C-alpha cells in the first residue's frame, strides 16, 4: 500500500508499549489516534512549507512529548528509585550531525534539548546534571518535576515494585512496562532526519540508558541510506545496533528499506528484542514494522492524508 509514496513524508511512533487491544476501545483509542494526528500535522506543516526534515521531526516529537499519553517528557515512566531520567536524540541525515542526552529531567522538550546539544555544544552526547546546566545556558525551557509526573506512571511504578517485592512473575502489559516517541522525515529537498525521546522502562535501574539516545541503536539518519527511530527493549536494540544495521544492509548488501527493516526486526525478535521502528529512505514510502502486540504509529505524505494505527488493524485515514 505504501510503496507508491513519493515526495516529502513523515512517519511517527508513540512507542511499542501499547494498551492491550481489549482494553483500548472507543474514546480511549480515539484519544491516541487524535494525539498521533496532532503530531503528524505539526510535522507535515513544516514539510509542506518546504521546511527541513530535522525541523519536521522536532515539531512532531514536541507534540508527542507534550501529550501525557506517551512515555516521553510529560508522562514519562519512573526509575525504581522513583526518579525521572529521560533520554532523547536527534540526527540530521544531510550532514550526519547528531545530538543526544541521557538521564536528564527538567527540559520541557528533551528533543529540543538534544537539538541544542547537536547545534551548540560542540559534542554529540551529554548526560545528567552537567547536561542540564549546559541546557540552562541555551534558552531551553525547563519545567518543575511535577509537570512530568502523572498518576498512571506512579501507579505503574508502585505495581512493579510491589510485584518485585513479592517475587511474583511479570504479567504486566506492554503499556505498563515501556514506551517511547519518535519521528522520521524526508523533506522536499530529499534530506532525511530522525528524532526519538523516552522515559525508558518502568522501574528501570537508576542510571540505566536505553537505545533511544544511542546513535545507531535507537536513532540514526543519513541521506545516503535512511532515517530510523526505534522503540522496544532497549538493551537488545543497543546490542544489535538496530538502526545502523538497517543503514548498513542498504549500503553494503543492496537491500531496500523494507527488506532491511524487516530483517532487523526479525533478528531482534530472535534475540528477545520486543518492539518496532519507523524508517524512511531517500525515496519511496516510510516503513513501520514491529513484532510487539502493537505500536502507536502514523504517517503522512504530500497529499496530507493522516494515517494512524495502534495494533494490527488497518490504518485509519483522515484528510486534513
Ligand atoms: N526503547 C526504550 C528504552 O529502552 C523503551 C521503549 O521504547 O519502550 O528505553
């Protein structure tokens, strides 16, 4: 269906931590579709005005970060110590410039903070309180911790800590376990970009960093191959350099984007990696494969039709 797609395009995800099909009906499902459409529109508006892919990616991710439905910025999950430690990265495929942050709490939009790292820090990857101090000098908007805290994520932490203390098996849904947001885009000039932002995994070990901010694992962009943003069990995505492997398959093995992304998902599956990814290449349609029960996701092209899906159902399509 997607392979006739051309021109500029954008794909987004709101993470592979989806609420189970049976529990996500009616208004609850509609809220997710509406949130995805808001993010698609924000990115599409940039692309439709001839703006760069990296701006479109940032605009889409900001909307997803601002929505407490998703595990990024407002609505982020907690560490086992009850803290918020957020990770984010952005990469521009035009020059392979990249900016990444790990273990931060404060910037309202970690994706914009990652962009400041990319453009202003003279480095690629910054962590923790020193990164926050740098960001305060760069006019990045900070919010009090309460802004990021939601009852749903506090409850998920409480349930998980109680389960661990009781030594019970882990029967949580993906939604209580993890999530992430991300976007990839190709602009009218043919440049690609990727951005990803997350709170990580519920009750993660303090100091644990997932795949999201690791360039080549959770986020990657190169005009010569593709732009990729992932979601899922970060440790496996890091060990298999998931995003960079898609690019390598295109570059060195002559695979097309769909084959490369599908093969990487299959390899992750074979090694306990649960989740999915979105990717866009120098030409053609975005691809959005996953091996989990669902992945909040959507895409839009030149025609402006907003396509969104959550589990394995057909995409809902809405004209702007
Ligand atoms: N990949 C994220 C992490 O490991 C979590 C997720 O996408 O569900 O931090």
